[in-house]
């Protein structure tokens, strides 16, 4: 029995060590990754419109298996330069936005159902910038913007436009590329 108990203790110790190493490696991966999603879309910081990141069969996609029925574009933002305004005109195809933190994770998502008269205006800002915008706002003419507070200074927006048929794919890509992502100048 003495040999079996040593074997059991060694096996359990090995399993505990393996589980510990596995958990640590999973938790450390986002911090050690060099090409995370933000790094891949960071080049869009200076662009004034969303840039297509998934073209089925295209050379410039970094998505593993792009869906041919969805045109995907992205805009990166840095709120240290001021709030970022995302503007889009809605059409007959489904249009969605998801706002992501630089460190990963979605903090806000919206569809074209939030549009007013066919236009959707979303302004991502810090809590301080929101306070400043509210203070400067005219009480008689309130803003119709969808204002969101970003939990981090940097992040990115993923724009998805559905193309129910293959023939609508070019229109979906055009709609995704037409989304405006402009940094508003910080006041003061």
C-alpha cells in the first residue's frame, strides 16, 4: 500500500500543478499577446471612416473565418484627444455597433433601431467629457446623440452590416465603410 499512496500523491500533485499552470497561462495570454484586436485596428485611429476588416477571400482580413453575409469594419479611438463621434445612416440592411475596451471586452452595443430619422449618432467619451458636454448643452435644444461613457481611454468600435444575399455584399461593405468615426476636439 505504501507504493500506491506515493503514486497517488505524486499523481495528485502533478494534476494540481498542471491545473495551476493552465489557469495562469490563460489569464496571462491577453497581457502577453503582441497582436491583440486593438493593436490590429490601431492603424484606423487617423481614419475618418470605418475600415473594412473582413472581406471573404480578401487579403486584408485578420479574422479567422469571416462570415460572407456580414461586412465588418472597425474604428479605433483615443479619448485623450476628445470624444469620438460615430455617425451612420441606416438603410434596409441590419447595422450594429459594438464598442470594445482596449484591454478586451465589449462595454456597449447598439443596433440601427436606435436611429432617429435614419441617422445614428453615438458619442463615446470619458465621464469628465460627459460632464463638460452636459454643462455646455442648451436646455431648450437637448442633444439627440447616444452618449456612452467608455471605461478606458482607448478602444475600438466594430461595425457590422448584414448582407442577406451575396448580391447585397457590395452594398453592405459600402454601408460599413460609410460609417464616420471622428474625434471631436476637446475644449479648453
